[in-house]
C-alpha cells in the first residue's frame, strides 16, 4: 500500500487567495464607475481616479476572463453613461446610450485583461519578486485600453481618459515629460499600488511581517507623486502678446443654435467693435483677437456681407482676428475652418485658413449613414464635412498660433502637430452651444493638459463658454460664465522651446502598450506554470485519493 503524501504544502504567497464573491465584485465594480465619474469635471475630485482603478483591479482579480469582461463593462457603463449625458440634450437617448455602451465595451476588455494578469501577483521570479509586476501591468493596461479607444472606431473617441481628470492634480506635470499617456500611466499606477496594498493587506491578516508589502506600496505611491512634482514646468521665453477672446453667445442653445446665423455673427462683431471703442478711449490694444468655432456660419469668403462685417470688426480693433467659420464650395464641400482676417484687408483678398482635420463622427460627418438613420432621424441634419489635411499653424499678428478646433483637443497627435509645425501658443476654437457646462469644463481640462504638455500658453474660445486662458502650469485665468457674452484679455508669452513630451510624441504610449502586452504574456506563462505544477502534484497523489482515475485533475480551480 502506498502511503499518502502528508507533508505540509507551502503557504500560498500573499494575494493568492480566492477572488471576491460575485456580489462583492459587482458592488466593487459599480463603486469604481461612480468614483471614476466624480474624478472628472464638473466634480473634479482627481484623487478618485486612482481609487477607481484600484477598485476595478480588485473586483476582477482572480476571476475568469469572461467575468472580468462583464465587471469591467459594468464599471464603464456606470462611468460613461452619466459622463456623456450632455450628448443626450438635443439628440435623444438612443445615440447617447449607444455611445456609452460602445465606450463601456472597451472597459470590458480592460476588465478581462485585468483578470488575465492575476497570476502576476503571485510573483517568485527575480524580475517579479513579491508580485510587484502586477501594479505596473495594471497601469500599462489602462494606457493600452485608451490607446485602442482613442483610435477605434472611425478615428476613436478619447473622452474620459484618465489624464483628462487630472487638471488640478500634482500628476499633471508629468504631461510635459510624456504627454497624456504618461499621466494616465501614473494615475493607474497609483491605483494599481493601492489595489496591491489592499490585496496584500487582506492576505496578511494580523501578521505584521506580511503587511510590509502593503506599506511599501503606499510609499511607492507617494514616490510617484513626488516624482511628478519634480518635473519642471516649461516657461515660454518668447515675446509677450496681448490676446483678446470674444465669446459672443448665441440666441439660444441647442441644435438650432445657428438657425439665426447672422445673429451669432453680429454678436461677435458688436463685441469686437465695442472692444475697439475701448481701445480708442485709451485701453491697451490687443495684438490678436480670437473668435470661437461657428462664430461665422455664413461663409465670409463667399458672402460679401459677412466678410465685410468681419473686416469692419478687425479695422475697429486694429488687430487680426482668428475667426471660426463654416465654408461652402462646390469644389471642397463643407469645411469647418479657422480663418485669419487682418485689419485693412481688401474685400476678396485671400486669407489664411486651417480646415478641421478630424470632423466628429455622427456629428460633423455620418459614417454608415443608412444604418445611422435607423437610430436617429437627426443624422439627416448633418452634412458631411470635408476633412483638412494640414496642421493648424496660422500667423495671427505677431504670433504663430497652433489652431485646433473643438474635439480635436482630445487627440494627442493633432495638437502636437501644431507645435512641431511652429505654433507658439495654442488656440482651441470651440462651440459648446449644443452641449452644457459640464462638457465645456471637461474640454477645458484638456486645454490645461495641452498647455503643460507642450509648454505653450493656451486659450479656449467658445461661443457660449467656457472661454479661458491656460498657462504652462495648468492654471487658468479669465474663465467666463456659461451662456453669457464676454470678452476676456490676457498677456500671454510665445513659446519656442519643445518639451520632452513634444519631442517624443507617441513613443511613450507605444512603449507602455508594449509593456502591457508583455505583462499579459508573462501572466499567461505564469498561469501555465501553475497548472503544470498542479497536474504534476495530482498525478503523484492519484493513488492516494480514492475515486481518482489516472489522468484526472483533482480540484483545479477554474480561476487559476
């Protein structure tokens, strides 16, 4: 008779316990979605973002990939549905819900990947002693998820990136070193370290010696914040320019904001002429004036009356105006453009222009129009806009302006191209008349990050607000009230040097994505090694366990 092996099995490493019960995992994933939401404007609790990352990581840890997917999707649904509620104001519920569900599916992939890296927490190899690769992999997966979501489908939808919740955070300075992807990585790394500390702490119980990794994770998180603070903020060293932003307002909010297109144009013309009257009375003359997107939906290059009004405004203030116009022509179709009108221009003279390179899918262009029409008849109100092909680099008076239009500020490459093309300050022309203040504040957070990222003073010019200036530390000035006319002025400095983030471009993002893939591969190898060990043990103990046939595997957990 063969005696069973009664030797004590080695103790499981900390964090190697069972996953949360399903009800607890669902609750944790739901709380993660709520925490993610309040991290973003208009709430602005930036520290809730790493907490949300930690909660989702804990919820999916140790689970099957399928369970991880649905838990991640639940977090995404509870985050994106309220975050994107402004898309429901004038187009109905169906487009809003479809967009929210689509974005939530990317979080589902994130949840499945988070479940997939669970074996990394059981680290014994020299490169992962104590499971420290796990929080790094958590952070890298967040960047990979955003990289995919930013690009697919139809050019992607980057709204809700972790980096865009950090406009008041000490981590914002990291944007100057590695752009939005590095900020996202840092936020998610804090979350991964917090999740690591919790899981290790639960496993340690009352054993003080086994609680040391939890304390170490907390200290590592503090080091991440300290490292971010050590990144110097760029200081534009070029000449000072005095900039005016005109927020002319619209007759009414909603999809028909431009039903009175002449009224919108008149609002901006009158406000600029009034500014010119102040200059004549002794006020300082601006070097350039910026109007928002859609400030002239009457094509001023084809409509002589509209062009004359803008020329009068430029002559009155004695400064060039960057106008947001919509152009119509049989040759190029409809274009959303930034146009430079200089004082003293003769009617018919050519103007510099930048044409928006990324028309918003289902808002400025309709992919799959026949299918989209089944969802909402509002799509027939949208005429497909022609995309531009050149970066928005315009000479406006003494400044070379990097011009981006509305949602383009969310796309890393579109903003960077203006700076590498010679932009000395960043101007974001936008129209928030079809949304609300929450959307405007979310967009302003992106402007703040771009100013830090590229070491350029920046501004946001909106038809209805919020308009503001942003410095290279991320601080804002001159913020306007929503749905109110206003003119704001500030002295900005032109930037000439490039930050590390500007020089590197997408390289940090690519490297972090490779790190995420490596983490998934290492976790898969670790999982196979564990299963192989369990099989070997089972084969060696088969004869000691009645009812076990040769080749059977006793008690192997599905979630290994």
